[in-house]
C-alpha cells in the first residue's frame, strides 16, 4: 500500500491490461507481442482512483499513522481530564 500524492489517499497501485488495445495491435500480428512486452516492462502502476503515478514511500504511511495515533492519544487524555474535572465539580455541588 502506498500514499498517492495526487488524491491524498492510501491505495494499492495497479496496472490495467487493455484488451481492446491488445486486439487492435493483434490485427498487425506483431503489435500484440509488442503490447505485451510494453505492459510487462514499461507500463507503470497507477492509482486506481485518480490514475496518478506519483507515490510517496511506504515510510510516509507509517509516520502518518503514528501522527494520528499521537493525536488520538492526546485527545483521549484531554477528555479524561475533562471528565475528572466535571465529576469533581458535581461532587462539590452535592456537598454544598
């Protein structure tokens, strides 16, 4: 899985084999062979969503996940503190 720089999503790059293009090239007999060679040697993998071919390294994905985890942990810690403060306020109101 890689991060697509064009559509800003994590995707699995794919190659699509064009049957129509293959059949058109087969009309010239040798063209079909050249298309198969092109497909396996030159054709790049692209994003299945936007057909972009610029991908970030997999390490970027890991760093993004750790950033999201850190933000989530911070959010949870803040919410726990808020709940503690609200419980303390509620306890103090009962005493009065």
